[in-house]
C-alpha cells in the first residue's frame, strides 16, 4: 500500500515541462482562473499569424508557473497551422548565472537553430552551408593574442562547451573582440547565419509558413549575491539599448524575467508589450474571499496525476495547502510532494485519513513559512507592505525596480490578472512573522502573527 503514496509523491514532480498532448496538462486559462480577456498563448500565436513581417515578442512567467508547458502548446498549435517552430532551451547554451550580452542571446538562437537544421533538414542543406560553430571558429581564428598572451580557440565541436562553461575564456574573448571593435561583427555573424538558415528551411520544407524561434528559459537568468544587480543591468541593456540586434529574419519569442515588465522606461516600448502568464487566481482582489473556481482548478492538477480515492480519505484539508501556494503550480506540487514524503516517513497507510492529512498540511505550511521568512531582509519590508496594501508594485524610484526584481526572483510577489494585472504577496510571505509585524504596524494594530 505504501507504493501508492510513493507513486503519488513522484507524480508531483515539477522538474520537467509537460508536452502539449500530456494527459496531466491543465488549461487554467480555459477554466477562467488565469485571468479574463486574452489567453497569452493565443495572443502570441495571433500576432505571428496576422503579421506580414517577422515579429519579435516577449513572454514572461515565474519559474514553475507553467510557462514552458504553455510554450510547448504554442509550438504544437503553430505546427498544426503549417509553421516550423523551433523551441530552444537557453540553459543548453548559456551560463544563466553570468551577466549576458546580446551576443550570448544571439549565439544561443543560432546554435539552437543550427541543431534543429542538422537533425531535421538534411535534405535542404547545400554544400555551401556551414554550421554555426564552424562559422564562429572561422571568425575567431585558431588563436587570439590578449595582453601578450596567446589564447587558443578550440575546434568547433569543443567551442560550445568552452564558451558555456569557461567563464574566464569567454570574458577574455569578448574583451578582446570589444577592444578590437569586432563585437558587433560577432552579432552580424549570427544574423548572417540565421538568414541562410531561413533559406535552408524553405528549401527543406517548401510548404512551411515560416520559421518561428521560441527561446525558452532565458527568464531564469540571474546572478549570485555578487552578480545579481549586474545581471539585471545586462538583461535590461539587451532588450532596451541593443534591441535592434533582436530583429531576426523570422518570427521570434523571447522569454524574459517577469521583473523586466515594470522598469521605469520598460522594455515594451520598442518590442511591444510583454505577454505575461499570471498565477491561478485563488482570492478575490478586493474582498479577499476565496474564488471557488481557482481552488477547483488547482485540485485538477492533482486529480490528473493520481487516483484521489486511493490516496486521500478526504480532500478538504488540501484547500489550506492550495491557499498557501498562492495559485503557484510549482509551489503547490512542491508542498504536495512534502506531504506525501512525510506520510511515508510516518508510515501512514492510504487512503490518508482526514485528521492525518490536516496535520501534515499544517506542518508543511509551517515549514514553508520558515523557508520564505529567512531570506526576507528588513529593507524589503516597506516594499512588501506597499504591495500587500495596493496590489501593485511601486514604480516611483528606479532603485526600487532592482529591489523588486530581487523579490520577484524569490517569488515573494506574485502576479495575477482579472481584467487588469495586479500583484500580491505570496501567502507564505504574508504569513512570515516579520511581514505580519510590518503589516500590523502599518495598520496601527497589534495582534499575533498568523501561522
């Protein structure tokens, strides 16, 4: 019987995105809990299908919100409509802990397209067509001299690994190119490759409506404690100052960090609005009351993964866990995983009795409050209080934008939509003792923090 709980626990894995035809996939927008109005994926698709010229769009969502799963749905939709979507995982080509340059993003794009062509378009490749890595090696040469030291450039097959993993090598190489006025030539190399790639695709797939590049995972770019602000400045530079290099010879969708949407002069001005994937709405923005449809939708996430009758004696205690997740699918699955792990360690036989489930849910929530409480600094409290009271993010000072970016990166603040975008604290953050104390002080009240 314990195998039932083990299987249920493993069914709560949130590490890999779901394919478009995966039976576990839940269309939260169709259920009316991911915002009213447009479906972000339909909007992205419509822009592509109604534009005569190549388009550049930005898509954002919290890590674990279902963004990659939605992008797979978009790719499947476009393929049915006759397009050739190329889904590229930036983590395969970039070190997302380092400040990126526009050349990094272009290189990831070119490398991903190259991989697709080599695997799917052999019939359309002419003898004159060279892979991206061969071109890059030829552009760089076999060696470069930097400050009197000769730096050897590896062969094409090793160059990708070297540029991704050896931070020192890439930094020295980029500095060399910049000092010699060749950094923009590197960007031009990527554009020239993509121009030829479009021609290869047209030759290999003459009936295709065109190539659509979907760059996933770039929204995960963030630095460590030392590099975090440099990374944010670098991302802003790519989508504002260097945006001209992002105009590719085909349709392209860039995933961007959610915090980029509220910068003072915003990335949306030239490349259009950032299309955002909201959280599942569980609470009414104004009344604070539960939205039944939201809780039902979150229940479906579990129902699609396991037999509820075999696992639970009573599912009502799960509502407290759902509320604590803030409608954030990853956090809900992560906490469900913990519930099952604890049930296994306590040797509870399924179906889990209601009293045991209530106890486990309470213990998991308490533990997660501590997890969210520890990274909250005193300097964060005024911003968190303002978000909690206004359901918006402060935009008065540019310095606030970078601090808010940190809060978004830690998922302290979540985004929703019902008619318009609005924000709220993650429920686990709101229940943090220090946040509770700050909210009580702001309201002129004194009461025990909620656990």
